[in-house]
C-alpha cells in the first residue's frame, strides 16, 4: 500500500536523520558507479547557504538585512532599489541556483551543454522558437532604463554568489552532474531573467494543442462530431468574469455597463486540417515548467469587497494551477525599502520566480493582485507551401528569413542548424524528420497551391514579438491605486493573464490585459493557409477596449479560466477555447451562499473555499449511475458506494475513488476508444476499423491493430470540464451515437447509454480491485490519486538511485479535475496528479499582517535543507502559514538574520 504522507511536517530531528540516510545512499551510489570521487557529509552540506552573521556583497551602497522565518522565507531590507534587487539576486542564488541555471539553459535552447546529446532535439526546437533572441531584443529596445538597472543589479547579486561558490558548493545536483560532465556555470545576465517570461508564456499559450487535436480528429470524425466534442461555452449556466459591457465604436473604449451591437469577429476556417501528430509529439518533449498545456492548466482567483466581509475591507485569494515539481516553481519573498521614497520605491511581498527580480503575485502596502490564465488565443499554426528557395505568399515566392545556430553538446561535437521563418513565424516543422510531411494530406480545398510533398508548418505567436512585460512586473510592485495598477496592466502583454485587484481603501477590480490578435479570416481553431493574405493577423485588440470591472454592484469578482465576457456582447474574438466554468461557477455559488441574507465572508471562509473538492460531473452523472440495474453483486457492491454520497472528493473517500474510475471508463468507452491513435494514450493498443476506410465495419479482415501515441498528461479524453459539457449534452439522449460502441471480435458493443454506463461500472470495479484490493472498505481516493514531487532534471531523467535523492512523495490527496481544489489528473492517462494549486494565498486588506500563504514545497532548492519541502504536508491538508508583512510582524517571526555589507 502506498504510504500516506499527508501527516504533520517532520521535525528537525527527522530532517537530520533523513540527511544522514541520504549521505549513506550517496556513498553507495558513488561506489556503485565506480567513481573515484568521494561524496560524504561535506558534499551534502556544502551548498546549504549561510543565513546568519554577515557577508560582503560587492556593489552595495548600504548594508542589507535578510531576515528569514522558521520556514526559511526571506524578507530583504535595503535603502536603495539597486541594493534591494542586488540582494534579491544573491539570496535567490543561495536557495535556488540549480533551478535558475537549468531554466536559463532551457529558455536559450542550451540544455545539451549541461546534459549531453539526449537534449539536442529539444534544443533544436527551442532555438527555432528563439526565446532568447526575442528576450535580447526586448532588453535592447523595449524595456525602461529603470527596469534594465534593476535587472543588472539582480544579475550582479547572482554573479557575486557564483564567484564564491562552485560545484557541490552551489548544489548537490552539480556534484552529481560533475560525475558525467565537465560543466561550470557562466555568469548570469539580465536577458536570462527576461527570457523566463517566454517559458511562462509558452506553457500558457492556450489553444495550440486544441488546434492540433481538432485537426487530428478529422481522420475519424466528421466536422459535426468534432463540434460536439468542442461545445460552446455555457454562458447561461456558468457566469463569465465580466457580466455585461460594451466597446464604444468611436473611441474603442470598453464600458463595464451596457451591451454593444457589434458582431463577434472571426469565422471558422473550413477544410484547413492537417496530420499534425509529429508536431504534437515534438511539443510534448519541450519541457513544460508550468504544467501540461491544454484544458486543465488554469488557476483560481477571487476578491470579495468589504461590504461582504467580516473585516470591512476586501479579501483576495489566488491559487495558480501548475505542474507539481521539486522545488515548487514559486519562491516566497518580501522586498522592503526601509524608507519608501525616490531612492527606494518598493515595499512588496509575495510569490516570484527564481531567476527574476521583483514579485509576480502578492501585495504591497497599498494594493494586492492575483493572476489566472486569461486563455486568449495568441498563437496560430500556418500551413506553408515551401520550396528550397522560399515560401509562397500572395501568389509570389518569398525568401526565407534565416539564422544559423550552433548547439554545443557536453561530451560531444557541436551541432549546427539553420532556422527558417516565413512572414508568419519560424517553421517549426523543420525540427523533426517526420515533420517534413506534415500537411501531406491536408484537405485545404481547390484554392490551395499544389501540395507536392506536403506543407510545412509555421508558428505565429505573440511572445515572439518583443514587449514590455518585465516593465509591468515592477510597475505592479509599486502600484498605489486602481489607476497605476491599470497602467501596469497595459504593459503585461505576454502571457495574457486575468488580473484581479483590491486596495486598502476598499476598492476591488478586474482587468484583462495582454497582446491579443485581431484576425482577418479564420478564428484560430484550425491551422490556417499561410499563403493567403486573408488569414493574416490584422492588428491587436486596443488596450482600452479590453474588458474590466471596478467595484461591481454584486460585490465580488471571480476568475477561474472561464469566459471573460459573453462573446455575443463583445466585438472582438478573445478565443473559441475557454475553460468551461466548472470551477468558477462553484466559487460563485460558494460566495453567494455565504453572503445571501446579509452574511459575511471571513478569511477562514476564503481558505475553506480553496479546499472545496466537490465534483460537478459526479453531481450530474451519479443519479444516472445509481438507477442502473446491475445484476452482478460484485459490481453492485461498488455501485452502492454512490448511494448518499455528497460528491466531495476527500482523500479517504471510497465513493470518490469509485466514481472517478467510472468516469474514466465512461470516457474511454464512449470517446477514447474512438479517437485516432495520435490522441490515444501511448501504448494503448486496439483492434479498430481503419481510419478513412469506406468498406463495411463488419469486414473483420480489414481491421487493424493501432497503438496510441500521446503522452499520459496530454492524451484524450482528458476528463476536464469540456468533457463535462460533452456528456451533459448527450446524457438525456440514451440512444445518442456516442453511447454506442463497435462490435469487436469476441466482444459485442454497447447499444445505448445505460449499457455503456453499466459496462463502465463493471470495468471500474475490476480496475480498482487490481489497484486497491477486493475489499471496497479499503478503497480510498487518496491511495489512487497521488502527488509526486520530482526534480525536473536529475529527478526525472537521472539514474534511479539518483532520482531518489531529489524526489519526494507520494502524498495521498483529495480534490480532483475541475474542482476548486484542482489536483488535476488526466482521465486517459490515469489518476496520478498532473497539476496542482502550486501555491495558495489569502490577502486581508484590512490588516496585511493577517494575510496567509503557503507554497507547494519550500523555500530551498537544496535536497537536504530543512526547507526543501517543509510546507508540503500543510499544503496537502489545506493549511496556510501566517504571512507577516510589517517590519514589526516580520521581526516577531524572524529566526535567522544575515547582514550583507558593501
């Protein structure tokens, strides 16, 4: 039985014992691989940072104090902006430099320099995207002088730490890497920090995967069937973020009240589909630092005005849903000017990323803000008709834009590539031999040029144009009111995020920022013909036309990746692929139930809402399941678990375990087994009627064996709230074609809804018997639904024993897919947790010192630090830590103080 590790956090004595065990394992590992190096206590301890006393930091103008609490969370106190960010760079390098170093190599397409030839293909694709090139252009041409000054100070702080620490003194990972590669980190640069925003934007690019998936579905489904699998957003049931609003035709200014008569932009592009399975496989291999791209990735945030809170001032909550990893993507930190004024502008605390100055989400002394993914469609794939000399556009042959790239490879020869681009963007299909034939069978109609050997595929994406998002980070950190907050939002171009707002004066608000394209023809749901000028992007939605709200009458604002605004009441196309609002509407309902009849929301209520694990699909489907007449007592015993179940998904719930297994098998039978192999789970092999075969389905001689090709965290059907809507649409139609399964050799198919649901319940019973045992009294959702925290490099691709040094888990957790407590899992791939609330915070604008926060892991990236994962047990139980902000409150919590001197 897997261990349940959701109990109390280990005490320091246990932490020390764990480090001694680790040292023993390290010694055995080294002996086992025959290395002459000696790893021992000194190797493990060498990288643990100094957190007390004093150190010299070159470049400071005044002393800086770094106060750490019992969880190792740093609060930095300085007298100038540059001192503040120089110290931030030094402190983050102390705790997280390995993570920073790997991240900058990823964003620059230089992983091969650290990890060898196995990363060359990934580097090729990342070089083709050119994140680092774009970041350099941003730094050179777009960012403000003050931002550049802060980035340079931050880099100087990082480099001061690097000058003093090398190899195992930087982290245990460098000691492990040194067993294989002769690698020495180079100096940090400001562009290394800026490039991280490109990785963030890549994982939040939204509908590229849906664009590919719809195209792949054309081999087995009709356009009508594909439309059924991508239903329209249910505006009447799940409220959008902004309820009403219009854009003035003359000024292009958004007005929160009223309705525009303008027609929505964008129309479907018929017949522009492609076999994009190879591109999808390539995308799966690109490191996804934030989480699996697609319907699951998201976040919750909401703000309640003081009219409805027990404090009389706003309460603001946020919990971004990202990939679980070790260490957590987030880094908690406070940045404080001892005196806020012209020389030192910041007094801010919250969550940031290692390798980036400033605070990304949090609060300062006046305002607080949170973020969720807006979900705007900011990327398009284009089919390109190419030849050796160029590409076709507007009936003319145009030359490629090219650049040469050299990829250095640890332990091997350098690798050289040529990146080609069209007017739409880089040709991503150049990066894999199999991709050369992408578009070979694309049915693009008579207007298309001769396909020859197929079309190439290029990528148009807003993040490949230089912008000012780094400026926006600092502008948010020093925002004083709604006006300065909105001004900062104008520069938060990529990635496009929902920004919620509250201030200490009692105001609440929402702003949709971002660089969002206005298309000519097409709506971004399918790859477009790159040779046709009609499908070009024409412009971007004017910033003043983007939706916002300020102190809405209802007294609260919820953003959880639902539609921003009713598309029938807004003149611009934001996307056709929203999240479907299961989480957002649940949060709306929780708030409404609390404030009706004059009730008030407390900080405790906000925290309770974050842990709500009610399942909407269980509420919808269970009444149908319990009415089915099951003859087999073995299956009926499991069915009875659902009688009286309240649809919550606690870790110890047997009913939640069984329902989710039934849901998974329902999706598999009704949809999954009918998917093309490119979307089915890798290794799942079925005997199927051939795609595009026109003969009778009962001609068994023509059936073929096909195996799935998609990674577990991106296979379909994934079970997210899009699938809730698909099933909702056919649930009262028991003879709908989706409920029918094909007769297979030796196995008659299901003919209607109840037959399919009965088979799903039977399959779920036997699946859980194999996984959890015959006795249903021993079943629990947490044993099935487990969280693992893996180091993103040596913990995933290193030798097995080495992985054990850096990885932690499992934890048996509750929650689930599209629940507010969004411990997501992919129904096609299994029950393992694939994304999580990566942090949680509740900000109390009446008394900032009474705010609360928690990280998924801990402050430190050092595997045997006491703070490597000292917050995880509390996180798993839904607990939050006190969040001190004022100097007096921080002083009470301080355990260690380090003074950095000039």
